[in-house]
C-alpha cells in the first residue's frame, strides 16, 4: 500500500473515519509516519492528531518526528482545545518554538487558553463556537452556520450575544430549521442559558452537561462575556478521567490505566503507596507490642486478628466508597453531610451487631468456646461501628478542608481501621484475660 | 405560586429547562404533584418524566399518583427508550394495564423494545430517529427533518436506508446544510457506517461512541435493517453506571450510589459482602490454628500479622484494579493477556524485593532483631509476588470464563491474599523457629 503511491494511499486513507486513521497512524512505525507527513497537508494531519489516543508524554516524540514548521502549522489547524492539550504537555522551550512560527492571532488565542488552570472549565473549552447577534434573522444565522461549519467544533448550538459579546441566549439548530427565515433571533432564543464560568471545576461542568443532556455548554468570563464552549465529547473524557481517578485512589495506586509493558513504571506507580502503608503497618505492630503479654498468655487470640482487621477494613472501605461517590456526584453537600453521618452511624450499628452475632455463632460451633466467641464478636461489632464512622467522617472532613476526598484512599482508611480494630480487640482481651484462660 | 392559578404557573414553569422542571417535580409533595397533573397535558408531563433522576423503584409510586389513562398517555408520548426503562421497572400486571390503554402501534413498538435483554444495545436504543431513502434529495431530507424535529431524539444525524430499510449510509445535518438542495443523498452520504448490533453489549457501544466522538450511533438487526439509535446522553449514563459498578465491586458493596437516609437499606447493601468475608476470615483462622504451637512459642510473631496481610492485600488490590480497568476499557484482550501477566509477575518481583528490604531495615532499627526482620521481609516479599499474580490472574481467568471480571471484588481478593500471606509467614516462621527463639 505504501509504496509511494500518493494518490492511492490518500484515496484509501480518506475513506476511513478519523478515529481509524489515527489508530493506523499510531500503529505504524516512525518511517511510515514520515511518509504520511509527506502525503498529507498539515490541515489533514490536524484531524488525525485530534483523534489520537496516546499517553500525554508521547506527544513530544510524535511532534519531533515532524519538521517544526509542519508541526506548527498542524497545531494551528487543530481545534484550540486539543491543540492546547498538546502544547501543555511540551516543555516551555519547545512550546515557544512552535508558537513563534504561528500567526499572531492564533498565538494570542493559545496563550489565553494556556493561562487557565488545569481542571477548570477554561482549560478544556474550545474557542471554535458559532455566535450571532441578538437582532439578526434566522436567515443570516443559517448563513453564518454554513460559513463556520468546516471550523466550528459544533454547529448544533448557536450562542446569541449582545454588542459587547455578553451571552444573552442560546438556540439549537433544531430551533433554527423549524423557524421562519425572517424571524428575529431574539424572539425565538432561550434566554435562560445554563453556562459555566471559566474558573469552574471541570467536574461541575460535567455534571451540568450530564443533568441537562446538552451537546455543548457555553463558558463565560467574570463579566458574562462568551469566551468558549465545552462539547459533550470532551465531557465524556472528563467523566472517564474522574471515575478512573476515584477508582485508582480506592485501590491505592497512582494511575490504574497502566497496562503498558514496563514493569519498572508499574512498580514506580505502586511503591509509594505500599511503602507508606508499610510504615503505618509498623505503627500497628508497635501499638500491638503493648499487648505482647496478653498474646503470650493466650496464643489462640492471634488467630482472630486477620478476621477482625479484615472485617473492619472492609466495612470502612464500604463507608468510604459511599461517601466519596456521594461527594463526587454532588448528592452529598453541606446540608445533608450531617444526615449522611447519622445514617452511617446507624448503618455501622446494624452491620456491627449482625456481624457480631454471626461471629459468636461461628466460633461457638467451631471452637466450642462461648467466651472467645463473645470476645471476638464484641470486638468485631465495635470495630465495624468505628470503621464505618471513620470511613464516612474522614472523606467528609477532607472535603470540608477543600481537598479532593478521594485522597482518603482505600488502603489508607483500611490501615487506620486495622490499628483501631486490633487495639479494641486486644484491649478487650486484656481486660477479660482472667475469664479467657 | 400554586394557588390554583393555572396560567401563571404554566408560564413560569415553562421558562425553566426540563431538568429544572423535573427537579421541582421531584421535590414537591404528592398533593402538589396532583395539581401539576391537572395543569399539564400528558405530552408536557412526558418531557418532565424523561428528565427525572429518581431511583428505579420509585417510578411505580409516581405512576400510581396519576390516573391510569393519564399515565398511559404520558408513557406513549415519552421517548421510547425512556418509556421502556420505566415500563421495565413495573410488575407485569401494572405494565399490561398501561399497555392496554395505548394504541396498538405504540404497544407493538414497546413490546419489541421490552424483549431485548438488559445491558444490550437493543435495551437502551430509541426508535425515534430520522431515516431517508438513498435516492432522495437534500431538499426532501431537510423537509423530513423539519417534520420529525419535534419527535426525533436527534435530528443532527440522518440515517440513509435502501428500499428494505437496510442501513446504507449516514449524513450529519452539518453535511446537509452546506450542500446544494438538489444533490442526491447517495452522492454525499458516508458509506462506511459504524454501527452496533441489537445484541451488542452496552459497554461496547459506549466505547464506540467515545472513540469516534459520535452524537448518536445506529443500531441494526441481524440482517442489517436499521432498528434504532443510541444517543450520546444515554451513553454518558451507561459510562457512569459501569464506572459506579466497578467502583462498588472494588469496595465490596452492592451499590455505592446509596446516600438515602435509610440505614437498614444501607446495611442490607453491605451485609452480604461482610458476612461472606467473615466466613472466609474464619477459614483464615482455621488455617492459622495449625500454627498455634509456633505462635505459642514466639508471641512476637503475631505483631507482624497485620503488617504482612495488609501489604499483601494492598498489592493484590492494585494488581486487581489495573487488570479490571484494562479489561473494561478493552486495552487488555486475548493477545496481550499473557503480556500483562508477565508484566505483573515482574512488577510483583520488583515491588516485593523493594518492600522486603524496607521492612528488614525498619525492623532492624526498631527491634534490633535481624533474624525477625529477615523473616518478615522474606514473607512480605513472597506475599507481594503471590498477591500481585493472584490480583491480575484471577480477573483475567474470570473474564476468560465469560463473567464480568469486576466480580473478583477488592475484599474477596484481599481476603484470599490474607490467607496465603499468613500461611507463607507462619510457614517460614515454623521452619526457622529454632533460629528465632
């Protein structure tokens, strides 16, 4: 296929969807990619680059394969949000060398977007939207749409602005095509526009788009000027990213989307958590050593340590997961925080009592020892209550402090609950040591 | 506001977005909702019902508040996919009583959709799409669009079919509005249509829409007849649902999105996991009891049990999370399963050796006992290797058996790893008991 037959390659390649073009481009080696650069214009390459699905740190390598002027041209043809994502991954020198080769208008646009903080609406929006003035007609709006169609990220929403570019309304293409051509926009537009501020968190934007089923959401500056839009496809990526992030933290790993072949990278991803937890585990051992005498007297007690710490770890993780998700989806906010906490205390009591009874029964039938059963059962009951409260209280507290509650990761809560549950267990055992022996 | 002034209420209510209307409708009590039913037509109510965000089991209560004929009318005005979702939540008698009151065409459509299995493309698709014949012109296509605009779920894609309703192409409204009105559809349509089969898994559909950035995806029957479409807003819900599901299973809880106030419900959600794990924990205790003699001789050994089981649990969960996500996102498939497994073995070895060395150092400086340090270090190293392999192998195996790998939940893997790690530790200790004492 690639034996230098430009015509044939182009013809075949362009019957593919951009996503498939990008997949092909990713799969072939650097020398074939060199040929692709010669066969395609920077504008055509821009579409492929937008559809790439590579790791953030790989962009640099791909761009280095191209001539600098080709790469700069391609970047300026890309949708601004995608181009800015790529530019954000480069070091400053390289970024500047590309920016130098673009025209001043594009550079200004890029610099504005590059200035927004990560994870804000500003950082994920694109400036390729369609806007019209309030007093134009449906006919002129359709003309604008036809003109902008090749460049705009979406033409299915038209954003209506006043003379000072302040957002005053919105219209869907659906509204436009069913309206009379001479209608004035102001008369048919929706005036209650749901929009995001540039500084809003991307998660909140995702929630809005999800709730309202929008295809795009306008983004405005402090003084209500329309500065960009965020489209639903970008929001899907945000939702995916945030879900992965929560999931990673529950598993105690820096990045769970890590199936590449390098075991050193994978180990680097996991070791910080494991080592931190080793130190916490040593703390557990230190605290337990205060009960060495008790353990020395009744070695049987040691058998139930994994059972107790495991159960308290599990119930803590359950409560944690509910609280973290509740905060992430916005279902838990200021007012019902206390409600959630009270609910969790009750849930802890119910699950604690049920599990406690089950354990007494199991141990009684297995070891025929009611006293050990009662001891372990009481310890499990108390640990579940404590673990459930800790599992919901800690993320709520962290959120209150303005930090992402997901940092209270699963293993961290589990280790904390290990400590408390074992202290409860051995503390109880020490008190009742005379009955046990 | 609601003092029986129909006109005023309707005027104010309809300036709201449907989502906000639905939020209001959810928040007010049953008697105010009764008034809303009198003020709004079933058709208007249908839009609100589509935007509701309530638990699946609450639909029944809402429908029972309405007169049966009103509810039946409302259901038939709803988008078919949303109506079918609601009907699926009702018991058969109630569903039939609604279906009896609808016209036969609607009933037939509903029954077809109700027949698809849960989690398939068929079960989430809607039949309200816009289709045209290949040999029509752009002008007639636009006319069809204008006519269908009020009902169709999306008018931004037009699906092109032949005489036998087989899908042959697709066109976006963007393509249409920039084309000459007399152009024949066949000449401008995209012929390579990415589509889903009715029996496809909803996760695969979500992946397609995510990859290709589509706003909607056509769904075809076995013989390529167009039967429905799936829109991006439904896919966002699927992505969310699947992410929540994976997250819940990692936390060992049936449904993590559970922030309502009833602690009994919450306990019911968590107890099955906890009790299952209690039994597994008893198994741990039983196996440990074989080493009672060792523990009896050196009580110090018991101090490190939580450390070892905790660390092995954590590394197992990390490996599990990577494997489950890799399978869910499709990054791990047949060919690179073995690669992932080899990678995980190497990662296990690296993390195991590093953690082992760290532990030897910690215990040496804390307890001044090199031999205990070496013993615990060796046990941790071995347990991490075993836990990492188990954490990645088990989900891969389960997936191979055709079951959702996420059922290998976090707590389950953790408890399994608890058992193996403690057996390794106490086994080693028993062998070297003479050196330790």
